[in-house]
C-alpha cells in the first residue's frame, strides 16, 4: 500500500495532477487526503510546457469528478483551461483545443461550469453540443439585436412625429380658435330659444365655456323647467369660466330650489 503525506507542497500537488492526467485515472490517489480534500484550490503559476499544462488540467478535471471537489464557476480546472486557451500553439491550432474541450466535457463530473466557466454549457457533453449552444445563443442575440433595432426605429419615428406635431400645435390652436370664433358668430345669429335647444342637446360645435356671457344671461331669464335646469347643470364642465362657475351655475341652482319648493 502506498503511504501519502498529510500535506503536500504545491509543486507536489501539481505533479500528482499531471500524473493523473497522463494515466487518465485517479484510483492511485484514492487514499491521498491532500488530493481527496483538494489541498490547493488556486494557483499563481502554471506549468510552462504545454503538455505538462494539459496533463495538469486533465488531472484537475478528473479529481473534481471523482473526489467531488467543490468549485463551481471558480473551479481550478477552469483557470487552467484558460491558460491553455491562451497558449500560442492552441491559438494557432483551434482543432486541438476543441479536442481537449470535447474530452473535458465527456470526462467532467457534476460541475456544469467546467471547463468553459459558463453555465450556458451546463448540459453540453461534447464539443458538438457546445457549437449547437453557441449557434442557439448567437441566433437569440441576433434576434434581440434586430428587435432592439426595430424598437429604436419606432421610437425615432415617434419622436420625429412628435416634433412635427409640436411644430404644428400653434397652427392647430390658431385654426381651432378661428373655427370656434366662426361657430360662435353663427350661434349668435340664433334666437335664445334655438340657442338653448342646441345647448340642451349638447350639439354645440365649440366648448360650452366659450358661450358669450350675455347669451347665458338671456337663457337664465327664460322659463326653464326642472329637467332643463338639471341638463344645463350636468353640461357644465369641472374646469370652466369664472362667470359660469360663480353666476350661471349659482343662478341655475337657485332656480332649481325654487322649482322644487313650488312643487
């Protein structure tokens, strides 16, 4: 039986990881407490030789799987994989990196972040799965970008339309005033009785507030029944002229009281 030390130096720990990576098996160290308990979780330096670095990485992946190391998104194999990805040889030979990624995905344990460092690939068990996930998220991103572009265009059109409407607002106010003035002049040509009928039917083609005060005074002097009084009161808007509020409405209420009292 092999007897292992209770504590390992970091270099000893790294050499054991490389040995496990070469052999593709952790059984030799199944009784080594520093390995089982992952004595070293972070590393400041990594093997300079690419083969040594790959074997070190493989050992980390296998130990995480077999000894249930806890690492999540900061698992030590993820940072080792990033060092491998940055190596000039791997950058010139992406197929070799794909092969290593494929091996890691097929060999890893329950940590969905290993070795790529993203939960996006949690369900991936091969490099082909990774490619499919990348296509899915690329399509999703492009759809989102198109959607945002359409939203931006719609907002731009709305802003442009709003600006044009703002430019037209003074003209619209002017035209409304001219139209109201003309309609009021036509209203003034009617008899008091005809004016009252239009008001009671709510068929004025200008706001009630714009009825000249003298017309309202003449209407108050006519004989109004209780239904007519109630209708006139209901037609008075909340925001109205001072004359309608303090004179016309007040006098209508007094007329109503008198009508009710006489009945």
